[in-house]
C-alpha cells in the first residue's frame, strides 16, 4: 500500500549553498545548481553516507560512533527566516549564516513538516526529511558579525523555525528556481509515555 501521499503544496528553491571549509565556520556559500548524490550535496562538508555521531544524538550513541548520515542536508524556509529575524529584532537573516544548504519558499510552517516527508523535484531529486533541526549557538556567532549585539538572540528566536535536516533518496541535480512537491506520510501522535 502506498503510504506516502503527494500534496498540492509546492515549494520553490530560493537558495542552494555548500560549506566546503568546515574548519572556518558553519556558513555556506551560494551556488546556482548542485549535483545531488546518495552522499548529499556534492562537495559539502556534511555529505557522506555515514558520519560520526555528535551531540545531536548523544542520548543514542557515544560521541564519535559511526552512524548512517541522515543529516546530509540542512533545509530552511524564507518564511521561517523572516519570523526568526522579526523575533530577534533584525532586518533579515540569510540562509548561509545558518549553514543551510537549501532554502525554500512556499511551504507553510516548514519546520513542522513531518519526518519521512519527501521533497521531490521535477528532475526526480528526492530529499527525505529526517527531523527538525534544533537551534544552536553557532549560527548566532555568524549573525553577530552582521548584527552586533543580536547573535545571542538566535537560539531562542528560532525555536520551531530552524528548518529540518534531510538525506538523499534519489540522485540528480537541483537548481535555483526549481520547484519541489511535498509528499507526506500519515500523521499521528504517538503517546510514548504509556507503558503498554
């Protein structure tokens, strides 16, 4: 039975970006198009089929454990960036300052898109949403360079607005200006507190 359902929600690719030098900082640099492989965005510092576990999964694995890389791509939305900027009291935020690889417009409440949703382009590239990307202090350090005195406000302002992480289900090339269709799984609330 086909459980994933295509929706009529279509997003537009506003920005594509990669970080080729993670030793400098988390910021990304814009590109017009990018080859997408099973490892992620070609040349990006987060690409790879596997990765070393980090603080994001500290409750599951000892830091440094080799795990499947479901954090290949960081995706944000223009609408969420605008809300975060407003909450911070700054004029705007650029996706590159957050280390984002992909910035979309047109998908309402993007950060709340359910895990396992697919973003599929006409060319066939398919990205699988892993989970919400929790805000951290590192984007604040970049924002501070552009808006002195405001960077420390990022983490609190970006709660439920930071976007998602994703991994590649189908390869191809994606370009700025392209559109992606949102496909979603059934949505249910699981009561993890019950004991049987």
